[in-house]
């Protein structure tokens, strides 16, 4: 119970969003591995993505000139989707736009990772 209201959550929507977020993160990891950069280099984009995507700071707290950049961060879509499910009581239909964006990020990251992958190394 949360502030006198029963808390309900759409389990299929939660699972869908979680699986798509995991696939996005995995494909991003593959992309970073395919670039052969040191693993410490990935820390900066992760922190920047967390800050601009609404994980570390709420997007509403960002300066107005940074808000458009948040649309390029997968974290933004995951946060909105989880908020729709957990705080707004939405169902699987409410998170389809966010799920679609996470799927798009996954396909882009995976495509670039495959393109950059060199099996000879």
C-alpha cells in the first residue's frame, strides 16, 4: 500500500520492459567490446547517459538546452516506461512506445557491433 492506495503493477509489461532494457544494455556492451576500447572508457558514457536519461537526475531538473539530448539516451525510455507501470498504474499498452524505442536502440547498437566486429582478432 502506498499513501493509502493499493499498488498494482502489470507483470507482463514489467517483464517486457526489463527484457528490452537488458537487451539494449547487452547490445551496447557488445558495441563497446567491438570497438576494443578500454573498459574504463565506458564509464563516462554510462554516467552521462544516466544523468541525461533521467536515472541520476530527473529530466525535468535538466537545463532546458540539455532536454533534447535526453531523447538520445535509452535510459530515458526505460525510466518513463517504469514510471508508467509503477507510479501511473499503466499496462503493457502504455509502455509500447518506450518498448519500441528500446528495441530500436538494441537493433542499432547490435547492428553497429556486428559491423565493427572483426573475427580475425
